[in-house]
C-alpha cells in the first residue's frame, strides 16, 4: 500500500534552516506530482509547495517563495523541502502528499 514517511523536522531558531524528507513506497513515485503541506495550531492545512513528476516544474505558496526549495530524487523515491531563513510563522506540522495519501507529519518549530 502507499506509504509516505516524513522526517527532518525539529526546533530551530529564526533565520535557521532545516531539510525535510518524504520517503515514498507502494506506488510508482516517478509518475506523480508530489506536494508539501503544513498545518499550524488552530489553522487549516495549507499547500506549501508542489513538484511535477520529473521535477522540472515547481510551485510555492507566496509566504515561502525565495526561502523554501522543493526537490525530488526519483531514484530514491524521496522528496525534499529545503527551508532556509525560517520564521516563527513557519512553525507547523509538515506533511507530504502524493496520490491522495498523507504521511504522519513532522513537527517544525521556529523560535524567535
């Protein structure tokens, strides 16, 4: 069955960086768009970034443009989210999404 496992979250000071990973299994990863979402306490889940199956097209939420970079390695069935210049408002649980399935999420906390 489809399985998505996020990792790489943690606690970081404002201005710092983290790289999230999403390991996928149970489907042909290279055939599908993949997405990163996040959900902050008391807020709805929001789309952060998405990437085409080949990685040649990416889109970002305005709030993260210029700071976050989405990428993928189809040979490793893994998607990444490089997050730089993190801000306290980036604090959230980050989820990967593919083929309509969700991972368990990874917590990112940015202290001011």
